[in-house]
C-alpha cells in the first residue's frame, strides 16, 4: 500500500522510505509494549484489553487509506508523517492484542495443558502469519486493479481486515467469564 501510487490511495514510497519509516516507529512501538500494555490491565481485565486493542486496530486499519490525503499537502514531509502515524496506529494495538491473547490462552486451560495449548496457538499464529500477507496482499492487488466503486476499490482489503479484527473483539465477549478476567490491579 505504501508503494502504491497516490491516485490509488497509496504514498508512492520507495523501499528505503518504508525501511526508514519502520525503523523510526519501532522504538515507539517497543515502549508501548513495556509501558502502555501493562498499564491498561491495571485499569481493565486482560479480555477487555484484548477487545480494546482489537477494536482500536480495526478502526485504525479501516481509516488507514485516508492517510493518503496527506499526499495533497503543501508540506513535503506530511506523507512520511502520515505514513508513520498510520503504521503506529495499526501496529501498536495489533501487538498489544497479541500480548493479551497469551493470557487468554493460558487462562483457557488447566496448568498441565498450558504448554500444549501455547504450542498449538503458536503453530496457528505461524500459519496465519505465513498465509496472511499472501492472501491480503493478493486481495489488495486485485481490488486495486479493479475499476469498481467503493467499497470494492483499493480500500476493500482494509475494510475486510477491519471487519475481521472487530469480529475477534466481539467474539471475545463470548469467552467464559474466568478467561482474561484477572487484572493486575
């Protein structure tokens, strides 16, 4: 998406710009994992933290294509700033949700089964991380090449990812009450 032409909602960044963007935003993301994620669970349960993170991710990914409006700014650094903000707004809650889900998995099973449950969940995560980029990337390439109107334009993939994230947040509500109920407060 960052490589895509601005006329298709992208930024026309080159690979070096994307690398710099990731390098600059990385320390902020790392700090939030150490400071914000633990703080959130002093205020709400782990399940609520997961739901909040997934909802924030869902909203951020749905709104991400709007950041390309920065391409029309008279300030030349505005697209880089917008890209960095979107990158952090999407990745920080995604990483937080990933952290909270470990607690949810551990709460879902008895102690003797915890290792097996974590192994299975990590295998599933690896599988999704393997197929996800190819699947979503292919869908983005397809929707970007279409001449269809909203919502089946370049924003289509963002909206589907958002719907998936919001569905996960809603699904977490159906978990038994003891899962993720503990808080460090």
